[in-house]
């Protein structure tokens, strides 16, 4: 165990005994005499041989007191008192996690904040290492009694568990805390909550003859690319390769956090030609000339389009449809159109399995050829669908 001093010039943390900085040769004795210049840390090793460093502040006296406290705790085998989460509340850990740049740039950031906010209603003031598996099980029961779906409860627990894993990897919490979260069982077994709803061509026809027009175009675009709602909503002109007629999504724009190539067929191109008209921002899809970036802006518009088409909308409505059902429909349609599984997975962004991941690398032309096969099948199905001109005109005028 030792007290360390941090050079305010080069930020190097070193022995308190050093008269000059080992890295930049600054006069450490002189800097120590200046108020709030040098930061002090203590260094100690836990019984598991893992070394930890703890920031104390600008007072060398406080650092020496903290160092002595850790020595006593180690001698008395009070291991949990030595862990960094010994005095950290769950809310404080949440604040640290939500402020990470790697978390802020996630497309699911709003969902993460909401889930952790719900979690902090119960655990916010609790010290992190005092949370037991029983507390988490009681939380699951409480959320069930509040009428929350099992999938929602599992999602909240999963997000909290991800935060704890991140904190553990960065020495913010110890194995004692990690173990409590890893022991909690999911409410749903794998596959229990799988949706099977697809959208028929007759239903699709009804959706694309309604308003608002931007939602109609988003539906057409998703139906011809298989992109997720978030990917469509956040699509930018800079992602469009007009020469190769290819959408090139960077990894930060996808849920999988991997780059993705999606061929643009003629229906998707028609949508792009209608939408790419505003130059004061980079987004493709707009409402009243402004980018559509808020989740509630699309959910309300999609519900309106469904109502215009006289279709049930929502997960909790019997036979209701959601925007994500379009993506499931696209993959099902690609199967019916005769596309090989490899191409279906690549276009939709699903990971290849086994050795396919290493040995299959189709070109842009290969993907375009498969998309043309899918487009031809869509045209054939669209020509055969039965719907009345009267219904079409009614939807278009609403």
C-alpha cells in the first residue's frame, strides 16, 4: 500500500517521495506547496492479488488517513469494505455509466436511460454491494404487479446487468456485486416472446395509400430493404452510394454495431428521389422539412397509417402489427422469392454462422443481383393482389 501523487502538468501518477516528476521533470515539491495543484491517490492490493488505485483528492493528509484505513481493513480481513462500491449508490453508478461516450452514442441510449430510471426508483439510494439476488427477484415481482410485460422486466434487468459488467471490467465494482446480478433468472424462456406476425400484400397495399406521406415512404423503404425503423429514421444522404446503388450503413448506425450493405431497388430509389430534397441537414426522411429523430414521432404516424388502412396496430392488440413486423415480412418474402439464406442474412444484417463467416464474401454486384430477384417477386405479387380502386382512392385522400 502506498500514497501516490499525480503531476498536474503531465498527469503521471507516481510515488509521493519523488522530488521531481519522473516523466516531465517538473518540480513536484514546489507543486505540492501550491493549493489544489497535485492530486493524491492511494494504491492497495486486495486478497485476490488484484491491485486497485483509489482517488482521494488534493490533501496529502487525507490520502495518508485513507491509506491507513485500507491497511486496517486488510489486516482485519474486511474485504468488502475495501471494494470501490462500498460507499457507492446505484444512482451514482448509473450517473457514471450514462456519461460514458461509448454508451451515449448507442442507438438504444434513450431506452437505457428509461430502464435505469425505473431501476433507480427502487435501488437508487442503495449501496451497490448490498444488492442481493433476492432484492432483484422482488423487483421482478413488483414490476409484474405493476402490469409490466415479462419482456420489459427482462430488458430492465439485462440493461442493469450490462452496466454492472461494464463497471466490473473497469474496477468500479467487485465480483460480489457481479454475482448478484448474474444469478437472476429471466422471466421469459428463450423463444417464448417470439412474434410471428407478417404483413400480407393486401395489408401492405392499404398501408402505402394512407397518410402521413413520410410514413408511407418509410414503410415502402423498409419493405424493400428490410431495414429497422431506427435505421430508416436515422438514414442520411452520406450513407447512400448512388454510383453503386447501395446503402452503406456504418457500424454506429446499426443495432449489430457492424457495417451493413443494402442494395437499392427501384421502389427504394423512388422513395429516395422524393425525399432527398432538403439541404440544411443530412437526413433522408423528414416531417415538415425537419429530420424524424424522435421515437414518438414515428409511432403516432404509423398508428395513423394503420387506422387509415383499417388495420389493428400494436403488440398488445389482437393481430396488431408493428413497424418491426415489416422486417420479419421482408425476410419471409425473400425466402419465398428463392434468395439463399446467406444473402438474406447479409442484406438484413444478421450474422453468418460457422465457417460461412470467414469464407463467404459476396460483392456488391452479388447482393444487387439477389435484390433484383426479390424485387421481381414483389412486382409479381403486387400485380396479383386484389384490392378495390375505391378503397385505394379513399386511403389516398385521407
